[in-house]
C-alpha cells in the first residue's frame, strides 16, 4: 500500500522541497504584510468630510493650512447627502463642510454635532458648455438668463450633466433652475446624473455631454478651462448657503481647521473660486 | 501616488488571504471528499459571491454592520469597536467576497488527489494532521497557492463592496481602488494614472503567475 504513495512522483522527495518553500515563503510574506504596523502615525491630521463642490477650493485651503500649521487635514469628498448619511452611520469624521445648511441641521437634530455650525460660504450655479459644444451661445454681455435659455432649448442638446438632486444640494439647485425655466419635463430624460458634482464635472468633459449645470467653483477649475460657462441667475434657485459643523469627537486639529476656514487665507481662496462670503468674524 | 492607500490595500489583501487559507483548506477538503446532505447548497452558497453584484453584498453587509444589528452588536461586545468604517469590517466583507476565489481552486486541487493515496496514508497509520501536512498539501500545493494568489489579487482590486461599507476614509478604508476613484473625481488624473498603472501591472503579474503555476503542475502530473 505504501508503494502506491511512493510511486506517486511528486511524493518522492522527503526533504523540504521547493514547493514547500514556495508556500512557506508566500505565507510568510502575507503574514509580514498583515502584521506590518498600520501607516497611521499618532496625531494625524483631522478627518474632514467635504462636499464635492469644494473639491478644488478645499484642497487649496488644506495645503495653505498645512503650510501654516504643519497639520495635513485628511479630506473625503462626496455629495453632502451621502457624507451626512455616513456620519449618521458612525463614520469617524470630525468636521463636515456641507454644500447646504439642511444636512448639518439634520445631523445636529440627530445629536451628531457639537453645535449648530456656521455658514462659511455661499455658492453659485453655472451652466458649463464643454469645448466644441454645439449649444454654446454666442458670447453675450449682460443677460446671462437669455443665453442659458437659448443653450438649454437648443436642439443639439442631447445630454445635460448635473448632480443627483436626491442627495447633492447643487443637483437640487440645478433641478430648481430647470423647473424655474419650465424645462424640467422636457429635459428630464436627457439628464446624466452624477453621484456628486465632481462626477458631473467629469461627465461634462467626456465629449458626449453638450452642457452641464455645475457649481461655479468647478466651472472655474483649470481642468474645465477649455469650455465656457454662464452664471445662472441666483434667484432661479434657492440660495446655496453652505454651512460647516464640528462633529462629535472633533479633536483640537479639527477645531483649528474649522477656525481657519473662517479666517482671511481661506476666505481669499474661497473668493477666488467664485464663492460669496459671510461677513468676516473678529 | 497615495502610499497610505497602497499600504492599506496590501494589508487588507494579505489579511484576507491569511484568514481564508485555513478556512479554504477545511472547506475545500470537505467539499472535495465528503458526500452529505446539503452539500450542493453549501457549494452554491460559497460560489454565489462570484456572480453577485458587489452592491448586493454591500447592501447586506451595510445592514449587518448597522450599530443596532446583531453582528455589529456582537463585534462591539467582543472588541469595543465598530464594523462600519473600520478595517475589521472591511476584512470581514473581503473574506466573504473572496470565499469562491479561495475555495474553488483548492477544491479542484484536493479533488485531484486519488482516493487510494489517502487510503494508503491511513493504512500506514498516519494521523489526520500528518496526512494533511505530509501527503495532501504537498500534492495540492499549486491549487492552494493559486487560491491565495487569486484572493490576494482580487482583494487588491475590490471596489464596489469597499465603497459601500468602507466609505472612503483616508488610512482606514480608502484602498487603492477607492483612491483612484477619488483622484479621478478630483481631476487629479496624474495620481489616478500612476495608481491605475500600479494596479494594472500588479494584476497582470498575478494572473500570469497563476498561469505559470498551472502550466508547471500540468507538466508534472500529466
């Protein structure tokens, strides 16, 4: 019987074989990787949930903050609705920069915040026309409303990108704008909905989208500079007041970044990205 | 290049493969050699993550990770931590998603061991442990190694489940694939491009090594 075992060719070597060595080596490598200390050092930067309209502005502010304090905030971008839902589920964020005031208030009502938060900026919506878009109106001065209506009713408009109005405040404003123009029904089946505004901005650059309703801050981003944008009149939608709120568990670094957001450096960066500002605090 | 994300992905992949090594061997042997009621059901249940949309798995894991749900309460009672947004939760999700990648290659390998070889081992008075270590594993090693390599690689590339239960938190749940998505949305195409190239090269090397492994085995056994 043992002969059967010995006759199997791959069983013959009794010494530690190459294959045993391979398996041992692989297991050892895995164990080393698995047990390697996590790369998170003590006292890392605050964990900040950031509405996607701030993608470019918040990264600039975080860089300035790091240059001033040596602390690098860790930013997670998403739609305000999704970020708020993550906080509700217990995500360990310390500060939430929302694209509206409603989600911070809901978090406060649910007991996830330290206080009622503070307004740090007021956003604006823009109609972005990617390079080569057939619906781009001739440059007009003055009446941006007429230019927008012209573009949105142009027969060449087959795809219009915007953020999902269900959980992105700028998507909500885009929907209100289309409803204000009585175009929502006509355009509803031509919409490409991004999960958040940054994704909508990506969609706008695919070449298959002729127009996009985006935050002015993203329309001004260098990556989108090949196209044109027209400001959407502010009274076509509810104002885009943006509030931030410190969350339960916020550390000292998160509080510093919170205060920095209201300071002159951050305000200058926000203004440069097209945001309106609340009155300066002392 | 987000090195924290790379380190996190490597750690998650290694932990997943290590957890699934004993689990996979035990399950694969059971499925390869035992006939019992519900065997087909068990096989189907283990394979289903292969065809399930990650969102379905993500949805059920999210429900299970909810702080009020029994699995999350049990975990909290044992460790004091939470499953949502934590490495532990990500590892659990990853283990479940990778079950078929670990079990199926091992099962094929154990099925390939002739019954008379095992019978010979028993007749020689080898204990079950000795049989496993001295007879079965040396014969099944290419399948076991393939399973670990595939599990490792698949975890490196997992996206949907991680996105749903992890939530893109730097250094905790932002794996390399999530970091690529994150950078793409931030218009940081350079970083996304570098990380994508790393994952592409890595995945190709892995699949290639599995083929090499397979070819060597075939060359030797038949």
